[in-house]
C-alpha cells in the first residue's frame, strides 16, 4: 500500500541521494498526542542533527530552540539544547509569544539543514493530523517556503474532504496524485519519478 511505497521511496532517496536530508513523520487515527505527524518529523530532525558530521550545525542552533524543546522534549537529546535548557527558566510554551518564538526556532532548524542540502519531509496518513500539527505545519512551511524542501504527504482513499481541508491550508503549491494498486514495475517507475523531484 501507500505506506510501503513511501518506505521504499525513503530507502531509495537515502541510498541514491546522499546529499538529501530525509525527515519522516506519521499520523495515527486513534492516537491523541499533540502535533501528530510534526512530532515524528522533528524526531527525525533531532536524529539528523545528532549525526557526528552535523556538529557544525549544532553550533548554530537558534537561540529559542530551548522553547521548542518545551514543546518537543526529545530536542533535549542534543547536548547543546539540553545545556541551554538547564540555563533557561521554564516558560509556558502555550503562551502566544513563547510559542511563536518556538515555532520560529523550529523553522530556523529546518532552514539550517535546507540551506546546506535539499530536505524531504514525509508525513504518512496526513488525514489524521490534529489541529495543532496542521497549524505548525502551515507556519513552518510559510517560513521556509523559499528553501529546497519537498513535502510528501500520503492519505488514505475515502478521506478526500479532510485532505482537501489540509491541502487548502498549506502555504505552498500542491500536486495531488491519486494512486490505485500498482504492480511492481509501476511502483519502481513512480519511485524513480518522485526521486527526480529532489
């Protein structure tokens, strides 16, 4: 199905495009965690920033990354973020100004990577993304829209109205592609064509 296709696309990109950062998230129908889909993308971003060759980027982390870590605690796995978080006083991330600074820092983190190499963000089962996740996705894309970033979202058939709402909210051009069951040859061709977009 679509999830297997996306996994194969991700493997193909990782194997053939070494100069592309790949960030992956997924939404779940019955999961009730805030920022569905975005959380997984930012966990992937954290893993990417923890790679030894990313040390120079870690030295350039946005000042307000500690505020973003209050929303997404796994960012504190990055030593530089954890160190700064211990220094900073806790600020309620839901307050308007602190939340906006946190989202700006997240956009800056994405920008750090995307300015060095193209960035592919994959969110599977986009139709289950919660309102907070949708809002942050919109805000992030509006702030990094001029950078080489591909957003690939998948959705189940039968969720057209919900997906249409999400797509209408996005501040970037969108191409929709409806897929029926593919044979292996068609699957390989689709993966090849998607890889060319990067």
